[in-house]
C-alpha cells in the first residue's frame, strides 16, 4: 500500500472555553516520520484524536491525500488506511496473543456465520489467510513464546509489541502512534527505536509520532513539531528544533540534558536495544503482513 499525505490546516478543538487545539497546521509528506512533542496538556493527543475521528474539529480541515475527512467516521478513515494506537494499549485482556491478532484480522476480513458454519470454500480460504497473517505477525515480532499467553499476563512492554503487531495487520498508509513507550521499562523503551524504524522501513507508511522520549523522537524523525497550550511553537528538522529558542523554552529546557535524558548516546543506542529486546531480531523484510490476494 502506498504511503498517504496528511494536511492539517488551522485545526481547532474546543471544550467550552478551553482551546485544546488552537489553529494548528501541519503538513506531512508521504512516507515521512514526523515527531510531535510538547508538555502534558499541549494538545498532542487531542490532535491525534481529531485526525483519527475520535473528536470533531471546531474549525479547520484535515485532508488525507487531498480528501477532506471532516465527515468521515473513525471506521471510514481506517478504510482509507489511517490507523492509530492509543496510550493505554486497548487490547482484550482475557484473550491470548494469537486470539487478539485473529480478532484484528476478523475485523478487517469478516466472514459470515452461514459461510463459516457450512465450511464454504472461500470462507475456509479466508480463515486460512487470517491464521497465516497472525502467524507472520507472531514470528515477525518474536512473540512465539507468548502465543498462548493471555494479554493480562504480559508485561507492559510486551503488550506494546502485541499492539504494534495488530496495527501492522491493518496495513496502514498513515500511522498515528500515541506515546508507544509510555509506562514501560527504560531499557525496553530504548529497544523501540530500532523496532519502530524497522516498521517504517517494511511498511513505508507515513508516521506521526507523539512521544515524550526526546532521544527516541530525535533519532527517528526527520521533522519535529513542538506544541504548547494547543499551538505549534516550533517546527523543523531535529537540528533546527534543538536550536530553536521557542522549542527550548516550551519543552526541551535550557540545556542538552533533556535531549539525552534517557542516558543512551546515539552511538550505541541500537546495540543496547538489540541486547534488551531479542525478539526484534526476528523481523525480516518479508515477514510482515503481505497485501491481500483478493
């Protein structure tokens, strides 16, 4: 699937007198990885909610490949290839990892009760394809030993990996990631940099990443947007943002310590990541979900 272009113009979301998003404009080229950073309450997640259709704009426009999304429900946007994650990993806690992945495939490739009950050839083929896709995702993310584990039994970091696997099954063209490292151990968070980079390489999807881990954002993204109190206060390449007084005042702080606060230097970040999350090594170019044959 081809990567999508995102255009946000003068977007605003208000709750009574509170302007959660206030005149934000962002342009994301197809295949780009853009970071969205800022302090808590700056409107980052609300902007993702507006892009994905969880909340309605008070003003402005959002376009995906030139198509206005204002009247599109979240499920309609998903049909266009717009896929997002949430901070709290909204998975079924009572299901196993394999069942969660199969449920994700069921939503994308539904099969009727009649066709399933009578074992119609096309229904059997579709069910086989779902299991093959789930197996590829399990192998790709190194989740084999967790295949039969209930989601509730997994660590927060492993649940995040399962969440990413379900997202990849949806074959995104535009991927909105809302703090994928939130609440997980620091060394597991460091391992997400090569994992997210690999996801981008394999899918080619456009990515808009909201994240508080500044080193991860600066290492992954070619363009960074800084928000404060619902507005964009700085934007540019990592070097430009790092040197922008508005970005420093709003979020980065007065020294380089904020940019290095994870304690991982860029020169050996990937080495430590591989050591801490061996499952990432299983990812291969062809191991992710392949396009439909239909």
